[in-house]
C-alpha cells in the first residue's frame, strides 16, 4: 500500500512539474503610456517611436541599460584617426523579406537621413562629412570634426534596406530585428511576433503586444484583470495596491528626462508679462526663481516619482558636475533678489505648460505665487506647445528635455548653444540664449578626445550655466514598472521598453 501511494505521489509530482514547464509563458502584454504615430524609424526622434521600431530595426551600435556601448549590426569598429570611423558588419544577416544585409544598406540609410530634412533623426548625423563602403561588410565614415561620442549618436540610427522610402516603410516594416510586425492599430496596440530567422540570439518570448496610451489607472486595471503582465504606471497611488497583489516586481529607475523652467531672454519687451522691461533678462530674477523653488516639496507632491535636479543633466550622464549642489530653498532671499531687480511687488506672467506636465504646472504656480510672481498657467497639447516655442510665442514655459545619448552635449549643442555659428547647434535654442563663453566652451569640448579632459570641460560648462541660469532645473523623472514575477527585465535610463530584452525566470 505504501509503495502504491509513493508511486501515485511521484506520478503527481512528475505531472505537476511537467505541467509547470508546459505552462511557461511564451508571450507578454505590455501597457505603455505613450502613442506611436509612425513606423518609419527615421521620421521622429520620439522615445515612443524608437521603442517600438527597435524591435523591428537595428542600429549599428547599441547600448545596454546602463548606456554602455554594445555591438549590434556592427560587430566591431576602429577609429584610425580623429575624423575616421571604420565599422565591421555582422555577416549572415537578413531583412524580414529575406534580402541579405550588407554595407550598401548602411550607406543608403545614413545618406537618407542626412539628405532629407523632414527626417528628424538626421540631427544625430549633422557632423558627418562622408559615408562610403570599403567592401560588402565594411563601412567608413568621416566626420567634420573629432567626435568622441559618435558611437552614441549612431545608436539612434536604425538601419533600413537600400532603396526604402517613406512610402514603402509605411506599407511594410522590413528590418533585421528580432521581431516582425504582426499588427498595428494606431492609438491602441502593436502586436509583434518573433523573427524565427533572426541572425542573433532569439528573444525568449514568441510574441509581445504593446497596449498604447494607457493612463496609470487603465494600466492598473490591465494588470489586475490579467490583460497585461507588464505595465509602466509612474503613479505613486498605485504602489501599495500593486505590492499587496504579491505577484509583481516593482522596478524603478531614474531616467534621462529633466523637467525645467525657462523663459524669453532675448527680447527687451516680452509678450505675456504685465511689466516692462522683460524681467527674465535680469539675472537677479532668474536667481530669485532658482532660490525660491522648493524642489523637495515639489517632488513630494507630484503624483509621479522623481528626484530633485541640480543641473541640466542627471548624475549618470557624462558631463554631470557632482560639485553643483541643489540650492537651499530660501524664499526670503528670493524676494530680496526680486526687490533688488526692481520687482519688489512681483509681476504677472503666463506660464506655458505641456499637457503632460499639468500637475507640475499647478505646483510651480503655487511656489511662484509665494514669491510674488503671479502666474497664469496655460495648459496646451504638445503640438501647440512646440509651435509656440518654434515661433517664439511665449514668455515663460515648463517643459522637459533628455540627454538621451548619455552625454551632456546632447543638450548643450542643440539647446544652449547660440544659433548660426555651427551647423545644427542651437536648433532648439527657443529662448534666444547667447553666451559667447558657453559657445566657445561647447565648441572646444566637442573636439576633446581624452575622456578625463572632456569630462572636466563639460563640468565647467555646467558650472557656468548654473551661474547664468538660462534654465531652472526642477527634477529628474523616475520610471516605475510592475512586472509579473514570471518574467525578468532590467529598466533602462533611456526609458525604452524593448520586447527582446524581456526574459523568463
């Protein structure tokens, strides 16, 4: 009898173990807060588009979660002189339609984004002078000046097949990546299926679905109903409820994105302010705002997770200056500075705020009011916001920016260098900021090849900027995710959620 019972128990154990293995998932559903509006991988520089397209297309050079350079379609590279990069390509790579990949596809891709001003990713190649194929698996690229972060920039250029056009890329996704597109319903879902002919290590999961435009509340419902096993929710109020469910890992990571205040510093009279001359041209006013913002209080009262910021880039970006501290909150000193600037009773101004930052705008309005700066908050969607910045139809605004290549130059060159002196520099310098000392320092830093010297140069630029205050840094975002414990994944500083990085326990 005992022997029979033992046999039954062993059978149950074997059956249970076998069943557990059979039930190991081969798919995952992910809820993300963003939309994807174009699957041409060169059309936009938006995080959302790149996150989706990187499952289908690949760059020559990749980065890991900590922004360390990794080989992708280029298996190795060399830098024979300060202006030249030679990249050796992977062999036996094919596009989804079966076409073989070689250097002609790389040359075509780079020339495509360099020659078409409508393709936003071309901004990463403004310093490229020449692209050519040495042979079928070797590419040579020459830059206009020494460019120590060139490989980081290449990470943003996803390779398409030679001859691909805007029209053909819209009709069919055809990359070399680990997933193929199964279905895309704009604003709702992107369905992926594993590329079984992938040249590299195949993803752990056969299929993945991205559910788009999910608010934290909707994402939470997706989780508890079982619709999704992985959500990005970035909401403090969800944390306890998710923890109590007991079956999810909560993952949090600081990301590249700085929330900041900025202002018109180029006009003597500015349109959305009730006083003349323009108060924001006065450095004392900028210092008053800097000292009068209580960043700890701001972060504590946000509905999302964040950490206070001391400068335009977070600590894990090359060029961050650890010697710059977050200023002590000092409202009395801020009021004294305003009075010294001639605004003892303050002034009124319209604060233009991106819709995604509505809660932050309300908190900033309260803190500005305590200083005597009366703000009328105007909330607008992104298309209206950036149109206002492009046409300089603003006085004071709240936005975000990220040094997504992991280097401070990604913010300094387009945003804080003046326009006109260097191709591509100052293209998003909406505020008209011009400091010749900063311009020279940015120009010189871009040519420094020795890392320690370059880091020192960038840190000095950060110090000068925080004296001049063209921006008021507020806080750095934190991304928060809930992931079913069946799966494993490591959050990235760049906020990307790539299906091919998700594994199984």
